[in-house]
């Protein structure tokens, strides 16, 4: 079988999807369950219907597009990614795995391939934590990693619960029903941009992910005492933002001094209350994201951060409340899926690097229910989660070709 990827069409579809954005181009902002994200999803669904895929949405808004195999009862082969995008993001994160997955299926159809196992394209719901504070909601629920009860209670910044938001989006089913039955997938494989600099720097066209790092996130709420910026004298201050500043620096220091380059930590959000130029901050909320390839080391950083919170509490007479939003374990890729990807590379003479994914992905949770691996393509300078994120049409097409080969091998 000779597969041909329609590189131009795929590149044009990526451009078309980028138009669905709440930010000015080239930035893309597409937060889950907003009208923009719903329209983008409908547009992708139309493309899936055009090539004969059978569509369904589950109760949390994951979309499944199935190319039914000659043995429809056999466990399916899953592929796909997400189309939601964080604020001020780029065009490629997630999208390459969705539209590339679709083009991989179309290339197999064009070549006359008839899969034995069904091949199913997934467009996950809410991979990004932007709206509900926790990433990969869709894959957490379908893999049973997050309980439906806990999910229902998640709220967005307007205080709307996930249950309310799903209802408004017309998704009425019970969240319990999103959990897939055991053995639903025989394998899962996700194509994604690397979101780091290694492939670009080493001029390697492809990476096969062997392990996904362990992410954790916390919310720290620091309460001090507010008041008039002129009236409250310095010895009397219990400024919540000054305490938060110490914790931000402590977070950075702990990651820098863990002894491993693989430890990373980020404070990406800081809400200051009341947020006035002439008012001492009385309350600050920080988001903390800590990741590592080594679970123990990641947890060690989290413990040290708790001690830093205690020290700042004592030093500055503030209170610090720490809420754990998620602390996930790393995932190993499955040798069967790695083999299907590496055979695809070898068939076409493409070099690849074995890699660790430092970003998390829905594949982290898919690995809990199916053998999983990921295929990375380079992105310029490793930039991601910013408007100048870029992957070349050639690199995207190459990744899509290897994905298609792997899907064919896995589907039989
Ligand atoms: C996913 O976008 C991540 O934050 O790794
Ligand atoms: Mn992302
Ligand atoms: Mn992504």
C-alpha cells in the first residue's frame, strides 16, 4: 500500500481552523465550550462526516469519529488530540493531532485500505486547564481517572459549574456515562508538536515519545491585611502580594535546585484582590504548575513548597491555603505502539529520536486504558503556547504519514 498525504489540504485546514479564535491573528484563543470552540468543533465534525466517519459526542463533550472496520466488534484503534487553545496561543497545539489524524484516515481511504479494527478519531474536550483549572477533563473522564462527581463540581471563573456549562452546550447525558468500557481501545496514538526545542535543534524530523512527564498543579491563596496605600505604615503591613512574591521565587528556586534539568515549575496566574493602585493587596491567588519526569522528585518539590508556605506564613503574618488540583503520575508508552510508529518511520527512511514529553497530553490518561504512544514533530524554536508557534507543512505531513502507517499496522 502506498500512502499519500495531501499536504496542501491539511495545511489549508489548519489555517481554516485557526480562524475560529477569540484573539486577533496570528494568536489563537479558543476556550472550551465557548461559542468559538463550539463552532470550530462543528467545522471539524463536518470534515469528518465528509469522509464517512460515524459521529458521536459523549456527556463531557469528547467527540468520537469512527471509521468502522470489517470487524466492528473488535477493540478499536484510537487517535486524535484537542482543538481547545489557551489564551494567546498558536495554531498547531492539539490541532495537528486532530486534523493530521483525519488526514491520516483519508490517506488510508484513498489508498483503498480496509481496516479490520475500527479506527476512531477523538477530539477531546478541554485538554487545556484554562476554563476549569484542570487539564484533560475529557480524557480523565473517559479513562475513569476523574470521578464524575468531582468533575460536576468544577467551576469556571464565573462560578458556573461544569454541569451547568455542559447543559448550556446541549450535552445532557450523565457524566458517569463518559467512562469507556474496559478494552474499548486496542491502542491509542497521538500526533503532536513537540512544544520543546530538541527536534528543531537537532534537525530531526520526528520523535517517538517513550514517556510523558508527571504534572501537578496547586492553587495557593494568600490572605493578609489590606488597607489604604498611604495610611497603613510599613511596620504594620501584612501585604498578601509581597508574601506571594516570596512564594513565586521559592517555586522557581526549588525547581532550579532539584538537581535535574527535568524539574520545571511555573507560576502562571496571579489574581490580586482588590487590585487597586492605592490599596494594599489583602488576598492573592497563585497557580503553581510543577512537573518532572521523576515522580519522587516532583513530589519532593511539592513538599518543599509546602514548607516554604509555612515559613512565609510565620515571617509575614499571613495565611496560606494550598489546594491540590491534580498530581498525576508519569506514563510509559507501550512497546507495541512504539514499534508501529518506528516501523512507519523506517519504511519511509525517516530518522527519529526517542523522546520524553515534558508537556502533558490526553495520551497521559489514555495510557491508563490502552497501550499508548505519541509521535512528535518539530516546532520552530520549540515555541508553543504563544502566537508564533509554527510547524512546517512538510513536517506535519511527514508526521501524518507515519501516523497513517501506524494506524494501518495497528488496525490490521
Ligand atoms: C498542555 O497543554 C500542557 O500544559 O502540558
Ligand atoms: Mn497546550
Ligand atoms: Mn496539546
